[in-house]
């Protein structure tokens, strides 16, 4: 895509930073030198996809091979999709901005069911036929993987191949087969046949569903009996996987904006509703010393201010206490916090909480899942009410003011008493606190029966039943100390349909998508009525997919082997109804689920503590010395002047702040921090620049705990840590004083001639009132006091000098130019704005900028 097309497109979207590809540590390889090119797609918006750990693992894994190239793409928001279609442009990769149909492989994640319509958006904007059967030799192979790969039938017709299980070993094997076929000129069907021989790979075209006369599924049968059965791929030892390259650091805001490091994969606690507990077995822990070394290295490589220890149950990690103490000893001086986003009640001890709060208190969430001890026995949760109350008591005692509780309703055998126990338990947790400002947030959602779990044949609540339960919870959680959140039962309904559906749902996905379904995981875009109307047109009974399934009934995922015996799932269902407990096989012996062979595949658990003498526990050269509460460290002030060009102009003001904070960390600058529970760097930026505006004259002020030894060397190092488009021009010792009135000059270039007499209208007027839009609301604004000067320098070039005063409304340069010169929407979309200087009005024109 040309620079002109790219700039024009991004001028028409609300959050252009999503599409710039200017992440720090992104990989850009020679296109012509690559023997195989892979586009990795996440079928949701950038801020969700960039938070996904699996895609980043595969991105770095592929790019570590010199002969391969991997780039990324995310589902576009509606504004970019509309702009691409209006201008006849294809969806493009972030790194090279090449159309997706130029890649050899398009790999699409399957993270959750409500992203299915987005898959079709990506395929269509790439110029690819939606159905695999309609693709030719000229099209890239479309492959999928992720949690929904274990039941992909509703979208199977859109994929050439789907990987079940871990990708670290399987994806390179798949790409080797594809590269070999590409270089040998093999036919598409031949390549697919060779892919089917790779363990874990499912070729939907090689299987077909069979139905009876009433339309009931009888089986999904292989069309090529010579091929091996499709069995989940398991990475036996996470410690043997190559360590990922430096993580991507986004310039724009994402959902989980932190350094995520996987410490274990798999969970054998055996919660009977949990699909992840089945499809990620067995437990495989990473060596704690390897984890420690990786985190310390990646903090230096990224500048993140938070580390998340990732696993299905972080508190069950064998060396969690030793790892947490070691990390906090190493990271507290750097003002880096540690979060444990998946903690099981009973595993988060007061000692661990003390470690977490050493820098800043991260969120505190408990997941009882069910309100009563009885129902928790049914689901094999293995925790009691007293466990929950003890955890709440400890959290409140250590200073947390808010505790979040997560529940499901509609679980098998649930009674009215079980439902009523949810608000009762929330009240008991609240009472463990000291009162005052303590709060409890109750998050709730309909239970959705997932494939390959003991509850896979259980029924799901209807939408009406879901709202009735929410209304009951609302009525009992009216106190201002409680906040109730719930997942929309209508979205849960569609999720349940896809969880239980067969290949006939591909027609539903396509029709609903053609009727406008997009971004269904986002409540402001989701419309169940659209899906219901599409189903009615196709003669599909959506409610029928949520019914109970008999033990003899074929399931749409029976032909896919996750490694866990179906007899084990049936036994677990009976134990659920009897409220019998199945202990964790890590510590209570094998539960005979059928997965482990105890040769290659077996639990991997670490007990040895990490090395207490490892060097990472000493603060680095750039770390801030510890401050005593109430006694801030001495500080040295600096003023920094920088340019903001190219892609950096598409970053918002808050995003620019974060980019600089992390660049300072990577460069090792000894930032001074505020005191209190949530310390922040002492950095103050100049006035916000309108989105899309370039500048040669931005500035900020910051405090350091000691002076920089060599200003020019420090400036050069900081520039190496900044993404494309940002450049530090000068660095000077100086105070924090902000000018009372700031003059800023802008050069505005538009694709047509401007009458040189027009600015005189504005300058001669006593007032100039125009309509502006702020936060979606139109208002009138007199811009005359804000305009210091305006002159046409060339036929399509305007110079505008604006006055900025604290507490007065600001005027955007393009707004003023449009009002005075009568610029239309096309002119504004193609316009470029460059801030050329900025100074205190009290200064003379030749003096140092503000």
C-alpha cells in the first residue's frame, strides 16, 4: 500500500494508532528474501489481539527462522472496513502494509466463539473466497488454531487446515510442509494431504457430517481412511521451547498493557465446567530460574511497568512464593509491579499479598463460580466458603478496598437456594472488611456448556431465564457497597449455539455476516436479532442447540481427540451429580483421564527454589534508589524537546506519555517517582497535540534522581528506544515553569488553492463563531481570540499561529482552517498539518522555544 493511500485511510478512522505497526521490537524482514511468508491474524480489534499471548509467541517463533517471515493483522473496526471498501483497497499487514493475498499462509486465531463473523471480514477484505472449497492454487492457505479449534465445525468450511493443541512444535512442521510444497509446485490438495499427516492437524475437507432423515447428526466421518486420526498436539516440556524474542511493546493502548510471561500451562484442579482444564492438560511448569531470567531481561527490553505471571492457576505454581519474592526483590526498586491474574482461592496467601503491594496494589479478584458450598462440590471447585472469607479478610487487612467476585449461574443442578447464596456470600465477604469505603463487585454470567468437558451434554439457560436471574441478583445487591456486573445473556446464547453447533452453522455465520454482523463480542455492536433472522431464513432452530444431549447422541466434535478419554468425562458427570470430589492429580496421584503416557507426556512440576544469589536481585544502574515514606529523593530537572512525525502523529496524548515512560525505562534514565500507593514518574508534557498533527516543536519536563553524565549520549540512547516518528531534538537542564500564553505556528497543506485574501476575514473580525464537535457533542466556539495570525504562504499552504492559554478552550488548526477557507471533507482528509515552532508569547521570535 502506498504511503498516500495509507495516510488518506488513517485520516478517516477514529483510532489510527491501531493500524500503524509501530510497536517497539516489531520485526521487519526482507520480503524478497523470505522463502515462506505468513500473515498471523487475530479476529478482533487490535487492543484485544495485541493482548493475546499465543499470537506473539508464534510471531517471534516464525521470525526466528531466517528463511521465514511473519507479519500481523487484526480485525479492522467498522470505520476502517468502510474506508477500505469505499476506496477499493485490501486489508493489509501491519509490518509491510502488503495485501494479505500476497502471503503464502494466512493463520487465523480461534480465541472465542463471538469472533466468528470477524473471520469473514478478514477473508473478504483480503480478497479471498470465504469457503476453502472455492480457493485456487493462487490463494494462500488459510489455517486456524486456538481454543475454538477443538470444536471448529461452525467455521470449518472457511479453513483449509486447523491445528489442535500447542503450536510451538507443530506450526514449524506445518510451515515446512507448505514451503516444500510451494517450492516443488505441488497442488493444493497434495499439500493438504501432507499437512494431515502432521500430528494435531485437522483438514475439514477430509471429513463430512452425516445426518438422519430428521436432520440429526449421526457422525462426522473421515473421507480418507488412510489418514491418521486427529489427536491434539502436546508440547511435552515448556522448558525446551525456544525463548521468545523481545516482546512487542504497543504505542497505542491495549487491554492488557503489560509484560505477560507464561509460568505454566495446564491445570488439573478438575473444575467440571472448565474446557481449558481439559484442552491444556497436563500441568507443565517452567523452570523458575528460567522464568526469573526471562522477566528481568524482558523488562529491560520493553520498559513495561507491570509483569503478569500467566497460567490457568498461577497460585498452584510449585515455586510461586520463591518466584514472587525474588521478582519483587529485583523489581521493586525499578517501580515494576507484579500481578497474578489467575489466582485460585486458597492459593493467594497473605505473604504473597504483601509482596504484590510492595510497588502498587494490582487488582484483586476471587472466582467462587457458585454461591453455595453444595454447588461448588458439584463443579469440583474444591474451595469452601471459609476459604473465600479468609482470602477477603486478608485482602482488606492489607489495604485493598475493592474485591471482585466472579460467579456463573445456570450450572447443572442449580437451585433457587444456590442462586440466593451469591448475594449472601458477597455480603459475607464485605463484612470481612473494616467497613467505610470497602466495596465488592459481583460479576456474573450464564454457564455455557463447553465441548470436551464433563458438562458438555448439559442444557443451557435461555435468554429469558438468564435475565430473570440477573433481576433477582439486582434486587438483592442494592447497597451502594455492591456493584453488579453481568455478561449479556444474549451474547451467551449465541456463544452456546456455536459451542454446541455443527457444520450447518457455517451458513448462519456467512448470512449473518452478509447482513452486517461484526464485532459480536462488543456489546455496542452485537445484535442477537440479526442472528435470529438469519437462522429463520435458513430454517435453523437456534434454541435446539442449547438442549440437553443424551449419552447416546453423537456430538459434532466426537471426531477430534483431545487426549482425554470420553469415559473419564462421563464418570466426572456422575461424580458431579453425587457431589463427589476429584483431587488434583499433581499431588494426589493419577486421576486416569487417559492423557499422560508418563514417558513423553506427563506432569512437570518444580519444587526447587530459585537461586537467591542471582544477579537480577540487585537494582540496575538506572534504578531509582529507595525513597523513605514522606521523604522524597532529591531531583534534577530537565526540559526535553522532540519532533513527532509520520506514524507517531496518529498517537493520542496519553499514548505519547506512555511511549516516553517506557523509552525512559529502556534507556536506563533514573526517573524520579511520586510517593504513595501508586507511584508515577515525575514527567509533565506540553499541551496535547491534535491527533494526526505532526510537530517539530513538542516539549516535556521531567525529574531524575541524579544528573545525566553526558547529555548528547543520553539523547542518542533515548532516540534508539523511541518508535518511528519520534525524535528527541535537544535536552537541557531546566525547571518546570509553564508559559502563561503559548504561541504555536502550524503549516497546513491542502490539495487545492487557497484564496490569499480569506485569512483577512478572520483577522479583521471582532469575533468568528464556528461549530465544533467535542466528545460527540456539537457546540459553538468563538475562535477569534485564539488566532494570533494567519497567512497563505503558497497556493495550497496556510500558516496559522494560535494562542494557547490554560483554562481557555483550544482550537484545532484544521478546524480553524476549514472554517476560514471553506475546506470540504475530502480536503481535510488529504490535509497535512505540521507544527513548526512554539514559544512563550513573552519571548522574542528568535529565542529558545518554550
